[in-house]
C-alpha cells in the first residue's frame, strides 16, 4: 500500500518537474526571441 502511494507521488512529482522544465524552456525561447527582435530592430538603419 505504501509502495503504491510512493510510486504515485513520484510519478506526480516527475510530471511536475517535467512541466517546470517545459516552462523554463519556453521562457528561454521567449527571451531568445525578444533578444533577436531587439537586435533586428536596433540594427535597422534609422
């Protein structure tokens, strides 16, 4: 019984860490995109 609960908990925490990893990867992508956009805007002849 305890083993079942533990495996469920670890599966849940694995899911949570996977979600937070996806979130950080997504925000990293956003940062890169924003940086590229700023660079493109800054390099345009004005």
